[in-house]
DNA sequence: TTTAATGT
């Protein structure tokens, strides 16, 4: 009796079974990755990480995970578009020495610690050294010195006005409200404004910077600022208060995308400075004056 | 008790 010839279909079956198993493993693996990634992101943001109002080539960006904060990185701008982190009241706030600036190899474009040399711009932290170190520890502090966390800032902004805001946030607001969600980032010129596409090396230079503070909870409260590059540094902080809607109009981002529309209208459309004690701290001198 | 950073 001649051996039974195996049909093409039956020969295919083991192969398909193997392929199915591989697909299953990939699905489970990426599912686990996704669940873990979402858990980390949820711990470093509130009501979802910033999203886009409309998708354009300029709005391509990816989320970089760090110890203590997240970065929305744009390979088009060669710049962070936002950072997201949480601050909580801590007792002993002594922190370690300033670590050195480091290249972030995830950015692909070579942005190195000397990329701003001789440009007249400071390497300004978006996620701040001091507050992140005080709340999240030494490893997180080191991560704030990644070049993917830097934006070109004029010295009078970085060392004076912006520094005063960072100091007020961690020293005054956090003890007052208990915990804060913070989102900060750059504002770029529109294509038609003067100074559009001004770069330091590969890095696009912003015209201004925003910082959004939210007290999470059933009745969340927000305080938001936009500060331009050109400041003297001793302006009162309350001069720069804006609504979150204003920052969304300037950046094209959608902040807190998981927040229900009715709550978003209230939180993002209004400027409500009551309860922050802003007037009392708006004119405090900076540390380096 | 020093939280910003450059240039020397």
C-alpha cells in the first residue's frame, strides 16, 4: 500500500498553529506592556496625558517615561512639548548636588549638553530639579538633567521669573493644597509670526512657556501661567495668569482629555485665583537676584 | 538648610 500523501492543507496546519501561537504571545506581551505603561502614565498624570486637538505633521510626538515625570517629545521640533509630574508635601526637603546634564539617547536627534553653548540661551528645566528631587528622590533628580527635559530659555526668565514660579509652587502652593498635578511646556511661534523656526542647533526656540497647576479631586481647581522669553524677571507672577483654554489655543494641545466635558468647561475656561494665596507671593524676590 | 546657570 503506498504511503498516504499528506495534503497541502494538512502540511499547512502545523505552520498555522505555530503562527497563531506567536500572534497570541505577541498580543499577550503587548497587552501586558500596554497595561503596565498605562499604570505608569496614570501615576504621573491626571485625567490622561496631553493629546492633540487635531492631528498634523507637527503634532507627531511620543511619550518618554522617566523616574518621577513624563515627557511628550517631538522629533519635528526637536523639543519637549510637555512634561507631566506630581508634587506632594514632604518633610525633609534636603536634596543632593546638581547632577551633570546628559544626552537622552531616546531622542535620536543629537541634543547634547553643549548644544546651547554660546547661544545666549540657558538650558532651562521643564520638570524642575529641586521640586522633583525633593518629592521623588535622587534617581528622578538625575532624570531631570536629561537634555530631553531642556528648553532654550533667556537667562532673565530661567533664573528669575520662572525660578520664582518654581519656588512658589513647591514652597507655598504644595504645603497649602497638599498635592499638585503639574504640566509645563513651550509655546512656539505660529508660522506667520516673526521669529518662526528660530533654532539653537536643531532645537526650536520657543517664544513663551506655560505651566498648569491642578489640585486633583472631586472639585478640581486649576491655576495656569504663560510667560514670554522677554521678561526682566521681577514682574509680579499674577500678571501672567491665563486660562487653560488659552494655553490650548496657543499650543494645539488638549489637556486632561479624560475629564468630562462639563467639568472641563469649568476648569479650563475660567481664571479662578481664589484660594491660592497668589497675591501674597507674587512679588517675592528670586533666590539669585 | 540655596531650589538657576554660565564661563573661567
